[in-house]
């Protein structure tokens, strides 16, 4: 400690201004700030799945309008309790700072330095800003800066949240505090969770911060935090108008330079960082975004183009407050360790014994769950002789090496083989958003016939007539009894390039289903299509129907596997990544750039934007990048993101992203005012849609009530320049390649606004949850849903046909991903399916002081009650034996829309935002 005090005295003699230009650039100067994120929020959980809201830190009672006679007061330099004069108000700011739960020696040393600096006068300064202006000067009323007290005294406190105070004496006519500015004169950043200012006649003022405050050596600007009282732009109190504009200007930046990880700037860029052309032509990837390949925009980093893209684990820029909190990072770190071990062992085994790179039989797949990746006894001696430390890895990591049994085979190990289960998953699986009603027969392609041949499907009436329960095809179509999964047009333009890659084979697929009298679907035909080999050559179209013998059974299983593989690719590349991750990013960026934190609509959207920019940035590093997880694990390989861009150009429309519009577009529902949600489902037991409508309606009522509290007229919506700028920028800059489309929803009335907000909240909460958190429970058993196929379906006379007949099990498994591909994929979707302990679920607002508006709080309470009622209804439906698509022998309940969840892989839970 003596040496620290000596260092502190030396530090006090130095210049402690804003820092040199080099220091401002992050160059010379002492820096002890760790880039690790803060501790997780709300770790406590009750006995039930739904967690209770976190309580706020206690604040001591304060005396209002205290009159104190002038008296000398001992103060620190520029700090201490100020004197309160007659007709003045003595106020106190109670500041909750969140510390890291885990600190290394460098962090602890830096904390001691900051404590000593604080002791000698280099403290954190707070300043109160009134909502009023000084009538003589016309400038906002401000308190004198006051130092945060107690940093040195509490330097050794081990609590995650530490409370400090600052004392103020302001004139009795100061008015209501509307903002607090913070100047961090320490050496490292710190995380302010909240500030409560008490002592004013108007009562306590709450400031929700949840933000990192950089030291003056990084930024000389004072950080501004507004109170929780919402204001439309036209209602901004005079004392806050300039700060409101300045804060937005700071967040927008000037669009130049490379961003530092300490910055708070939000801006747009194209996806020019997915490839690594400096590694060779094979590693180059096209830029997504622009006329040639339209795509939504992503967060600008200011980094150079793909030649110098940021490789994981180097940090990639997002605004500082978008970083994960500590609990979230811990969850991802555990997943990374598990991935390392899972992937290391099969690579190790295959390097010693190359002949077991493929599964020899289904027992090998089962052993992943029974024994984990325990090495075969026959290999033990050989492996241990070559690599002695393997035994220690295996002994110490056995729990991590073993995979959890996926839900899909827990209740019925062979359910995945059944046709009814194959069809059921189109309604209640991990991708229930592509099934569509067949409204004309035969199906017809929309691709250019001059390039891809006749558009009509090869499926004929003769193929399916025997499976229609005595109906004609026309009767089945008119009776809404025929449905389809159609991946023909999305795959066919890319098939030549897909099938030219080693170990990847695909078709353009169609699967046709019949709706039985019991309300379940059964597959009745599968079409597999290849493009023409040469000009004028008739392309290959093969149709498979339910099997009549052993050989046709395995051909049918292979055809279903190709449908599932296509379904897995469309699910991940389009429905999951594109529609709920990438297309949401521009709306989040625009919200931060154009709407003040005190804007009521920003307050509504804030919990629905949490973590999304960070998880999308990580996806660009390790998931959707060239040779990343997605390219490696899914059949399209190096054309994955080009397919995603093709879908964005041809299919994505915001006006059809809401659940009712999407169901109507796919022919799965019709408008019916007599129904509770204004829609009638044509398949009544469609779990995704039925449960989704419960949540959609709850979100819609919440948004309508919230909007009504602030916008009494059309003129109010149209006059809100921040709101209009947000939406216009999201369209014009964030979705620049589609900005001229005529279908963009209008934003002219309160109804328009409520509808737009309902769609956005739906996409980043319920829609994302339905597409994400069942990935391991339903896709972890690879034969059920192979993400990658390595063989085409052999025809009689092909050399491979004899292999299929001789050993169908082994041939089928050889068409699926290899051992290493399987374990890599399983590990990734294990992590993607996991809820972190700090998850915030739909209907929850852990920060109880998020707004000071009683009307908004009342609407939020009603929304939470609506969500609870929806969850109770979902539980009743899952126990109803008449609902065969979610209840029955070996049938999984549909819980992906059940809002609450505990941490881990639960196959349920609807977080507020896209957090993984």
C-alpha cells in the first residue's frame, strides 16, 4: 500500500487534463481499462420459470429544502459536500456502479490506482441539469460539479453493485433535474447502472444508465444521462433541448475513421467483411449490399475492406454499451470450451484411425449421447501411446464431452423415421414458417423457363391420387387439404455450384402433404430436381411416393433427408439469420441515431434491441463468414450467403413479416372477424401459428395502448421528427437496396405506428424464439434433420444403388454429415439453443424505473398479464389429446412460444430480443 500511495503522489503531480492527442487515440498513456463486459443482470431466480423483477438499490431518506447556515466545510479538492445557503435545496445523487464479478490482478491494481487518484482529488464529477433555463442567460440551469464520494473507502468492497453518493446545494428555484452529466477523471472506464437524485420538492428523479463511462483520457466529453420521464421532441423541456440534440449528434458520429472499441457511434455499412481474399481467391466472398447483391446494412466499424477483416477472437466493433454483460460472456465461454473439446476428440480419433470418419451404424450416432466422445477401447492403447495427455483431457472433461440427448429422441427413439413426424415438424418443428397451402395443381416455378426449363412440377395426379382419402386432386385443392414445402426456386439457381463442391449434394425439392381428417399432415409426394446438364437437355426431375417395399422405403428416407437438408438451410440462412437478425439491425441502428433516449418509442423498443448488434457482429466473425460455421455445416457451402441475398431481393417485404400477413400470404389462414385474432387457421392444430397468435395479439394490444398514451392524432405522429427520421433512415439507409419499393408500410397515423412496432417486437421476440431455441432439441439428432447431404439419391443401374441395397443403414449415414461435421454442428446449435442466466423474457422489464409515466406503466402491467395468460393457454393446449400435433405417444409438446424459461437448453422461452 505504501508503494501505491507513493505512486498516487506522483500521479497527483502530473497533468490530469483531457489527455494528449496520442492518449485520445489510445496511444501513449497509462490504460488499465479492461474490455471485458460487466456482470450479468438479474442472476437470481425463483422456484418458477418466470423470474421476479430485480429490486432497485435502497436509497437513504433525504431532507428536502434543508436550510443550513454557512459554515466552513472540509472538502477534497473540487469535491465534498457543498454548502447549502438559505433558500437552497440540499440534494443527493445516489449512484449504483456495477463492478466485474471476476477481476484479474491487472483489474485489481487499476482499481487501487483509481481509488488513490480519487483520494487526491482526481474524482468522478457529477452535475445536475434542470429542465428549466435561466431566464437571464437563456441557458440550462446547472448545479456546481460535485464529486462522487466513497470510491477510496469502498475500494476493497467485493459486492457486484457498489453505491456512491454526491451532494449538491442548488437554488430553490432550480426546478426539476432532467439530466445528470458525469465526468470520469479516473484511469479506467466504469459501468453506471443507475442514478437516483433525491431532495427536490418534485420527488426522487430516476436515471436508468446501464452504460460505460470512459475516462477523460479517452473522451473529454461529459456523459449525459436523462431522467426516466419520457418526452416527445416537441415537449422537450427548454433546459434539455440542447443536450438532446448533442447526444444524438454524438451517437451518429461523422461517418469517418475507424471505430475504437470505446466509442459509442452507430452507423451503416455493407457486408464487406465476410471473406478473406488476401488468403486466396477461394477465400474471397462477394460484398452483400448494393445493386448487384442487395442486402440490409450492418453496423459500420470503419475497418478496411475484406482484405483486413477482423478475425475471431479479436474484438469487432459495436458501440460500447452493446457489448455482452459478464454472465452472457461466461455462457458463451463455456460453449467455446465445449466446442473445443467436442471438435478436438473426433479430429484426434480420425487422425489415428481414418476409417471411422463416417458412422458405421446408428449405434455410433447413439453413442454420442450415451458415451459422449469416449474413445473406442480398441483405440485406447494406440492413442495414449501417441498422445499421453489425451487421457487427462478425457478424465477431466467427461461431462463436457458427452452430448445431452436431444428431445426429439427422448420420448420415442424412432419417431424421426415416421412420415407423420416428418410432416408434424413442418407445423411444430424448428422451421414452421415455410409450409404453405397448395392453391393450384401442379405446383409451378417462378424461375425463367428459358434458363431452367418448363416451370411445371413433375408431380402428377397419378402420383398422389391414391393418398387423398377418395378425393380428386381438384377437390383436395378446393377443400384446403393439400400443402407443400417448396424449396425448388431458392435452390435451383445455385445447384451447379453447390454440387461442384466436394462432399455436398443437393436438389431443388418439393414435398406435398395431405391434411387428414384427424387434423394431421401426411407426406404423399417428394420431387427432387436438378438443373439441365447442357443447353436443350431435359433436366432431371424425380418423384418419390410413400414406399411399398424395403428398397423404396430407403429411397423415400433419402428423399425426405434431402427435403430436411434444404429446410435446414432455408431455416438458418433466410428465416433465422436474414429475417430476424440482419433485417432487424438497421432499425436498431436508426433508433440509436435518430431517437433520443427520452423518446417514449425508444423506451418501448429498448429491451427489444438488447445484445442484437453484438451477436450479429460475432456472427460475421464465426458463423456467416467465409469458411465459417454456416458454410461448413450446411449443404450450400460457399454460396450460403449469396442464397440469403437472393431471398432478400426476391422475397423479403416488411409488410408481410407480421404473423397475420405471413399466414395469409402462405395460404395458411383467412381473415375472419368472428375469430379471436381476426384470422381462421385452415389447419386448426398448427401449433406455431396458434400459439404465435396469442403472443401477437398481446404485443399488438400493448403497442396500441402505449402509442395511444402519446399520440392522440395523426398530426402528432406526422409532426414527430425523431420518429419520422428513425423510420425514414431505417428504410433509406438501412434497407437502401429496397428503399424505392412501393410496399413499405406508411407511418402517418397512430394505427400505422402501433402496427409497425408490433411487427418489429414480434420479429425480435416470439419469431426469433420459435426459430432458434429448438435447434438442438429438434436438430441435435442429425438423422432427423441433416443440415448437409453428401450423396444424391441413386437410381437403379447406378453403381451406388447396389451399395444402398447391400447396406442401407450405412449408405444412408454416409449421405449425412461425417462424424466431425456432425459433432461440430451439434456443438454450435447446442450453444445457439442455450438461454443465458441474464435473459430477459417477453413481458418483463427488470428495470422497474424504466419510465415515470403512470399510463405506460399500467399498459406494461397489462401486457405482462396478457403474456402470462398466453403461457397458461399454451400449457392447456399441450395437455389436450385432441391436438395431435403437440400431444400423443412420443409427441413433443410445442413450447417454443411459451414465454418463460430457466437458463440452459429448455426448448421454450421468448426473450425480449435477439440475444443469440
